[in-house]
C-alpha cells in the first residue's frame, strides 16, 4: 500500500470512532451509509463536471475533485469494513487481463 493510502487508512480508522462534533469522518459514519453514499455520488458528479471543463493548462479542479471522490470512497469502504488495499489488490489481479475478459469473468 502506498504511504499516503496507509496514512489515510490509519486516520480513517482512528476517526471512525471519534466524536462526530470533532471529526468530519466520524460525522459521516454517525450519519450512516446513505449519507456516505450521497457524498460519493456528489463527488462523482463534481469530478464529471470538472473533467468537462479541464484544459491542457488547467487540471487543478479535476485533480482536487478526484481527490475528494477518492477520499469519500475510502470513507465508504471503511464504513463497510473494507479498505483501499483491498481495492489495490483487485486492480493488481487485473493487470495483464483484458477488460472484456475481466468483466466476463465477474459474471460467472
């Protein structure tokens, strides 16, 4: 796992049980899965809008919105007792496999 992902995982695990008044992450967990999913959807929409407006010389909004989306996806995974390393493991298993073949294999 990358250092950043390890650090984020540790912070998310720590803040999951923090006081929701003191921690944004704890407040999301306290609000429940539906609120977390709402945030993931909101951030995904913001990524799409930023991508539409991205130019060769200005990618900052796209990168910021993508960071927000990834962060909220990590919160979602944490809420569901999963983590980013498990996602990286799935991606690693797909290296060298055709996207069509991988998708077909999921249906089995």
